[in-house]
C-alpha cells in the first residue's frame, strides 16, 4: 500500500466509500465524481501503478469483479442500455490516480457521455509493420 494513494486509503477503510463488492484482492465502489448515474470503480487492494505492474491473477480478480458489478447494475438500475469499461495507464492516457483501477460507466439513452477517438485509415503495410514490432516483443 502506498501511504499517499487515495485508493490504497479507501481499500484500508481510511476514506469512506460506497462499497459494492469486496474480496481479498479487489474492491468495487461507486465513483464520487461519476460520468453517469451508477459509475463504479474496481481497484486492486494492493498498490500497482499501472496494468503492466499488476500480476495476472490480480487482474483476473479485478475483471471478475467488473463483470459482477456490470451485470448487477444492468439487471437492477432502470434505464441502463449498456456500459463502458475504461482503464487508463499513465498520465498521457488520462490516468489521474496512479493505482490500477477500472471504471464501469453505465450508459443511458442520450446521457451526454462522449468518448472520441481519431479514426484514421492506415495503409496495410503500416499495420503489418506495427504488428511485427509488437509480436517480436511478445515472444
């Protein structure tokens, strides 16, 4: 646990949170600054700054919690038509709190929540070059 990490402090119970799910590895709770009604977070209880720092077993536990919370939210909250799962790594990607966490963002018709990506049309050669670089590092 990192002493100055707000998510570590929530996991230890030092900062209150509206808890939805908890086991030995992860904690799920409602976001206090929600993008939409019912926006939840799932955090690892141990401190890992990014997804690349966390062991696969703990990430698996986090994804299981994301799935449980998302399914329960979809089944119980009126008006939800879908949800986004968002996970960011490092400041350049929009990570504000450097502790592994997943956002579960319920989506409602005309909710005003927008995500935008630039959609380019790369050449096949460019895609193959990029894929070769990535595959080489995975071996």
